[in-house]
C-alpha cells in the first residue's frame, strides 16, 4: 500500500513539474510581449507630445506669415502613425478604445485647424479663429497624451503582476524539484540499505551467503589454472557460550572472530558467512573440499574464506 501511494505521489509531483514548467513558458512569452508593447507605448507618448509642440510652432510661424507645409505634412503623418501604427516612425497601434476615440477627434480637428491656417494665409490671423482653435487643439493633444500614458501605466502594472506570478511559479517549480530531489536521495539510500541487507550478514558485517554465491556462481569466477583454496571455520564451543551466557554473547563471539577474519580481506581473499555445517553434512563437506571452486557456493555453513594464491 505504501509503495503504491509513494508511486502515485511521485507521478503527481512529476505531473505538477510539467504543468508548472508549461505555465512558466506561457508567462515568459507574455512578459516578452508586454515588454515589447511598453517600449512601443513609450514612443507613442513621445510622438503625442511632439504633435502638440510641432503644431504650436506651425501656428506661430503661420501667424507670422511663414508657410510651413512640410511641418503640416509631418504632423499629419505623426497623427496617422499614432492612430494606426507606423513602421517608418516605429510606432505601434494602442489597443485602447478611449485613446483611439480621442485620436479620431484629434485627427478631425487637425483637418479643421489646417483649413483655418489656409484662411490665415489669405486674410491674416487677426480675422480668423486660429488662436482659439489652436488652444482647443492643444487641449485635445494633452488628453491624447494622458490617455497614452495611462495605457502605458496599465501595461506596466500588468507586467509587474505577471512578474509576480512568474516568481511564484519559479518558487513552486524549485520547491517541487527539491521534493523530487529529496525523494530521489531517500530512494537511493533505501536501495543501498536493501542492497546491504541482501548481500551483507547483519550480525558480522561480512558478505553473506547470497554474495558468496553470486561471486562463486559465475560461469568462471577464477581461471581454471589458478590455484584456489576454500577455508571453512567452525567456531568451537559456540553452543556452550549460547547456553551459558546467552545468544547475545554468542553473537559477540561470532562478530569477534568475523572482525579478525575481515582484517585479512583483500582482492585475493574474500571472507564471508555462509551458515553452520552440521555433523550430518560430512559427505557434503568432503565433496566440497574435493570439488572444483565452482561448487564452493554450495556450502551451507561456517565462516569461510575464498583464497587465490
């Protein structure tokens, strides 16, 4: 049951990591789009102010009798760029209804102002409404600039909010990764522990019968021409120690000998604990000692050492 729950939890964590990663990618794409939009909006704000300043200059020069056809055309291109966007001016179209309505009003009023400028050229500014109309136009320009700034601020606030979500997503992703890392470390530790229990004798710390059989059960654990010896040790008086002093002392007796036997372990000498041979196993003992090394794994008892010379 615990294994099933742990497996389901692992699957859920991996699924969560995939979802958080996908959401993070989505957030990053939107952040890049917002940054690009904000950069374009800044130019819109600048050009909205430029329309006002340039028009002021046109009015002053036209009132002084100096025609400014080039500047009039330039302002007209600025207004069109602010309304629809312009590759030449590197302007983006602001997707805001209130701003677009104000720009439509600005464009229409600019046409009326240009018509009034034509009258100034004919009769002079004293007999026209150029001053009052220019003031009205400047007010519309100010409103358009304010709306562009509000739009830019709105996008900046959205960017800040999105950045906060990105941070939360990253924290969640890091936390999920940390949990998975801890799980992996624990799993590795459990695997090492299980490996130790499978191949080590808990009482002595020596390789157990399973490890011995794995080594000697190989197709050819040693060369056929290589001298090999298998030594089996049967501790004397172990039964007496168990009966008189208890099995704990008997275990200490075995461990003490195992430690001494382990001290000689090397690449060519591998001590292990395989169990205890009874007297009734004399035939098997004799067969083992007279058999080739590949039968050594059939030992059922004793502390033994597998020695190559």
